[in-house]
C-alpha cells in the first residue's frame, strides 16, 4: 500500500443553483501533501473553513469553465488570501478569459495582491499537460459543454521500488547502489558482484489517479482520456427521465455517468452537480448502480481516500 496521501474532499455538489444543503461545485484534492482546489463556486472559502481544510497550503487552482457556479467564489477567495497575509505564488489554470475577468475586478476594486498570481491558460481541443513535479502530473481533458470546458486528470507518477531490508542487510551495498535499486536498476556490491534488482526489491503500489469531469454531455471519446482511472467524478445533473433536458443543456444523467465509468474501466464513480430540482439524491444511485456498482454521491464534507 502507498504511504502517500491521496484524498478528495467535496466542498460543493450543486448545479447552477445552490440549495440550503448543497453549495456550487468545488473540491479539494490532496496528493502527497500537494493541495489542488478544483473549481471555486460561491461560498467555497466558507466551505474550506467549515471543513477545516488547509487552504493556506494551496498553490494551484483549476477552473473548468466560466459558468458562474464554477468560478464566482474565486475573487473573494483570492482577496481573503491577500488579507490573511499570503506571500507565496498562486497559480490558476483555466480559460484565458478568466485572467481578464480577475484582472478587471482587481483594477476596478483597486486591489493589489500581496502575493504573485500566475495564470496558465487551458484549451479544450486536446489533452494538455498543465503541471508536474516529481510526484504528480495534472492534465486538462476536453469536455463538451455549451461553452469551452475542460475536465482535469490528476495522476501519481510511478513510485520508487521498495527495498527488501531483510535481504539487503545481508549484503555489502553502498547508498548509491541502493538508490539505483529504488529506480529499478541492478546493483553492484562492494565486492563487484552484480545483484539483480528483483532479488532485493518489491513492487511499489500502483500509481493512483483521479478524473474530474465537470459539466459535459455524454460522449464516448472521453473514455480514452480517462481510461483505467481509479476515481472518477462525473457530473450527473439530471435523472434519465430528463435526458432530453440534459441533451439540450449539454449535461449528463446519472445513467450516462455510469455508462462513462463503465467505458473508462474506472475503479469508482462519484456523482455530482445535482440540479436543485432534486431533493432525494438516492434516486441517482438507484439509476447508476445497476450499470456501475461502485458508485457514490459526492456530498459536501465527504472525504474519499485512495
């Protein structure tokens, strides 16, 4: 089992109109203590406080598209970080027009942030690598909505091999050679003997992945971009009896979300972005589970760990 953290906290799961119990879309993902905010609907900063999230550790914010329920919480959140004395750079990934909007708000409000704000522009024509370090890589994924929209794919990079300490202690091997073993290479002991990697190491845990599929109609080609993902969040704004409405508004039903999870060979499906017309969300599970059994609701405050 991997020792790295991989946790998703749901901050908001409502569609365009919030309800008394559901906020607009926002999620906080923690991979190996790298914190990513995914979408930032109204009230997101309040949700971060409510669930005692480490929002001061955030260095990356990903915005899927420019419908208000996915980004209108951002100006207030940026201002709060300023007032709380943030100094570290914050990077926002989203449509290029988002930079224009935030710049205009700051200009007319005469806001000068204490910290550097950097924008990375997304495009919705092809899959795009947005960010990576030694442990994680993040891609944007083209979706099909009424305006330019992307999903996001977060993946662990392959973990180093695990040293079998019991076998290693019987040999005379330098630290440099141990490092080579972790990288998958054979090692040479201090007597010049070559030792096969598989004799001294164990397979690491498989890298984990999370796909965030924001507002989108169902289209089969998406499955290729998220193939074999461990955890899939897919919008399910409507139930199947409103599939015509879903098609008209470029949204998906719970049944279609389950079909996508099946096509992509996902490990687990999270349903979210529920229309305010629905009070009883169990109906979403009843519709999705016969198609894809390992399905849960993305409800505020729920923490999903891989």
